C-alpha cells in the first residue's frame, strides 16, 4: 500500500448524506469477494464506520456495526466473514500481526476493513483497495477510491439512485442532490 497521491485515485464519488454513504457501502458489500482488503483513510468523523455499516448490510449482516475503536477488531458473519479493524491504537505492523491481522488478510472467506490504515504503512497486501473519505465545507463527503477490484464494483451500474449513479464530464461521479446529514 502506498501513500495517498491525488493522481492515483481513479474514481471519486460525492456523497451528500450518511444514507448515500451507507448505500455506497451496500453496493460494495453485495459485490465484494473474499480475501479482499479495504484500507480506509480520512479524518475523524469522515464516514469510515458509516460506510462499514453499509458494507456489512450488503453482506447480509444484521448485527449492529460500531466502530471498533476500543475493541480494535470486530467480527461479523454474513455472506463473507467481515473483520473490521481500527488501527488507530495499533503501534504498527507488529501489533497488527499480534491481533491476527495477517491471518485475516490471507483468509479467502473474509472481507477485511481497516480504519486508520495509514498507521500500518506497507503492512497491507498489494491489491488492497484504498477508500479515502474527506469532509467538504458543506458537510458532504468526497470519497476517493483506488484499487482495481473496488473501482470495477463501483463502475458497474446497479438498479439504484444512490451515489455513483451518474457520470460527470470530468470522469468523477456524483450521487443525487439531497440534504446534508451527519456521517459520523
């Protein structure tokens, strides 16, 4: 995994609300394959856990998904096993190994979500998708996506009217206009 670079992100999506961020996560969850890793980046309250809730719903998980800030890792069973890791309190790759991170990465029946992935440096495998969520001045979000498998999922039209539904001339995508709501 490499450092953020604006020219590397091939897909940018606008989310005007928490509901749109959840809907985008549901698309990912319905289409993700086991053995995949999503490395979340973004400021506190940007919407990493909100998107994780949508991914869980897309995997058919009905349990409440919360930020694993204090537990470090939360696991859920659905179409795939979902491992949700918060790397904020990890000291680096050694701590990731200690919590079983490398086992999760290599499990073909698991989708691994890592919040604060930048704390792990180059620990996550090549092919990990990066989702960088930034809060805009109006409270909406810009979601930048890098990773061929995830970009492909988000490029396939679904029968929906949520985020990523319409192409703009710049190659960026945007969801429908709606009122801005909290993403945290």
